[in-house]
C-alpha cells in the first residue's frame, strides 16, 4: 500500500468520525437540550432559544429523520473505523506516531458520537415512552 493510500485511508476515517459527531450532536439539540431545560425549570430559556433558533422546532418535529440520518452516519463511520483498525502505518517513526495518534483520536471521537446519540435517543424516544406508564 502506498503512502498516499495510507494517508487517504486515515484521513477518511478521521473525517467520518467528525461528521458522525456533528450528526449525533444534532440529536442532542433536538431532543436532550429541550428536555434538560424543562427539567431544570428553565422553560423561559427554552422559549427564548426556540425564538432565536426556530430551526430547533423543525428538528424536534422530524426527530425520526434526524436520528435516522445520524444513525446512518454513525454506522458508516463505524464501518470505516472497523475496516481501518489494522491498516498498516508508515515505517517512519514520526509518521507512524501521527498515524496511530490519528487512529486513537478517531476512535475516541466515534465513541463520543455514539454516546451523544444514545443520550439523545433516550430523551427523544425512551424517556417519553417510559413516562407514559
């Protein structure tokens, strides 16, 4: 495998992790943030936030689509992480260190993305369902 192919593979994996983090953060904004503000008694802050950022209402109304797209991005990122987990790194010590550091950072960002997705899913779907009992 050439150096350029290694760089592209590592770059793609890192990029997909950041995109997945962005997508899973959207699930927090649509569902977990409003629930947290209401639980803390900050309904006025929530109404101010919604008046300043009216797109939040759209995200909340279409939470199935938001979670579906975020889940698809997480699945794609996870597949890329899995595929590249044992990809060879360059033999140059400095490049090898950079390669391994990027791989670890990508894995951490992916783990954070999954955690944010699960927290958002809890507040969007499970908590309202459990509260109905």
